[in-house]
C-alpha cells in the first residue's frame, strides 16, 4: 500500500496550447484513450436512476442520514461520468478531466459512510453483547475516519484543480494527498470488515440458541439488506485498492490508461455496490424504524423467551 510520501511516477501531460484530435496525437491527451460513449453513458444513467430511487425511498422511510450519504455519493458519480462523456468528445479538456477525477475519487467515501450507519443498526437489532464495541461507537469511529478520508481526497482534488498546467510539482502534491486519502479509506474499510466479520462470527457461534427472523414476509428483505451491506463493502474495498494503485502509478502509467480495468474495477464495482444498497434499502428491511431499530417488528428470541438484544448482553466476551 502506498505511503503518504508516495510520488506520482510520471507527470500529467503538459499542454501548452489548445489541442484537438485533429491537431494533437491521442498520446498527448489527459487520458490516452477515448472514453467509451455507451459504457460511460450507461453508468451515468444507472447512477441517476439509483439516485432517484434513493431519494424516493429515503423520503418515504425517513432514513435521513442514510439518504444524505447516498445522495452525496450518487450525485458525485453522476457528475463524474458526465466528465468522462465530455472527455469522449475532447480528451484534452482539462476541466472535464478534473471533474471525472475528483468526483469519482471522493464519491465512494459517502457510500461507505452509509454502510457504517447501516451496520450500526444491525448491531442494535441483533444485540450489542456480541460486538466488541457499541453500535454508536462504530458510527463515531468509522464515520469520523470516512470524513477524514473525504477531506484528504477533496483537499488533494482542490490542489490538483488549482494547479496551473505548468505546475507539475503542485499537481503531484495534490495527487499524493488524494492517494493518502484513498489509502486511509482502504485501511478504514479493512478495519471495519475485520470487526464486522468478528461480530458475525460471534453471532454464528450462538445460533443454536437463537431464532432470528423478521415478521412474515419480511425476512428476505432483512437477509438481502445484510448481503447488500457485505457486497457493497467488499466491492468498494477492492475499488479503493485499485484507485490507490492507479493514482500512485501516475497519469501516464499503463494502469491509469487501461479503460477496461477502470470500467470494471471502478465503474461496475460501484454500480453493483450502490445497486445492492438501493434494492435492499434499510427503510424496507427496518420497516420504517431507522431512528429506533429496536422498535421494529423483529421476532428474535432464545428458548427462554428473552429478546436477542437482551440475550446478547449476557454473552459478552
């Protein structure tokens, strides 16, 4: 994993005069390929649809904090792919390059914040007794880490955006700050995944004494919600590793100019991640009890009739 002191190995191409595909070779462009028009347009439309779904579901179920995080992330994805569509017409467009670079770099940080909020609700429903830290502490620690990652990535993007075309050193500094933010996001997600797996393992060890399901017709929504969180977390983790390696290699590296890798590891990963968070919306699985998960109609009990949340308190170890 790159360190904060990592340097961009190759500079962004310096263009001293306006270029077009008629006057300059594609190798001089900000990305050394023509971004796919149908591929990027498809991603833009999919993210826009998911944004509308999130707004509808969020307003309907009053999941305000989740709605804010998902809206922020999906808006940035839409704007970012809009920048890539502009690059298809003119790969020398510096503003469009920054639009895609900055928006698609920082957008997933908002999605991970939504994931952390969701997992806090999962802990409340199943019981904090099986967790090494309290649900509220989960949110405080990991959302704070996410905000730090977001600030670093946004600051790096701002430095990169304000650097002149001939200020390679300043631009490299901005990119390195973005790399630091991405690396911190990888570390934060890794720690979160380790704690989440530990929690689920401890829960599984006591499954023989527990019967946990939602009321009739709702269990599939809850199961889907759990799978959605897991899928989204795993894909964003993989995507963040890819983007860290991509930026660390420099804008002229083979990885930075591999559109297939980008469209799969960045684009498709985020589409599936956000799709899983939209299809299995927490407002559906928690049945409108986002602010107070323990008041949802959960049928979770031990043989002695104790609610699972209470039973968990006696199993802390």
